């Protein structure tokens, strides 16, 4: 797969500053799988999608609010 592949979408991670040090964990190293977890019960945004490490033990933050509604639910995050 190449960066030019239309299936690839690069987005910033929102809310990283609320979880200091989490993204420095090796579970977020480049090439590691991530878990995109919808949060329909989120009181601030029912379209919120949390970004966790694959094991779901550390949260990096969220998919940006402007991008989250565009996700279909079958994306794979790396």
C-alpha cells in the first residue's frame, strides 16, 4: 500500500493533551494497529470515535469531530 492510495486517510488525533504520555507508549509506534471505538453515548458528541491502542488499554484521543461522521465503521487503523 502506498501513501497515494485513496483508501488511506491521515488525520490528526484530537485530545492528545488530555492524555499526556499515552502516545509515547510503544503500542502507538508507527505500523501498530489501533482500535477505532465509536462512542454514541458520548455526552459531548454522539459521533465521537475514540482512538485506542490495539489492546484497548491506552487511549490516544479521538478522531477529529469534523472527520468522525464520515467514517463508515469498517475502517482499519494503523
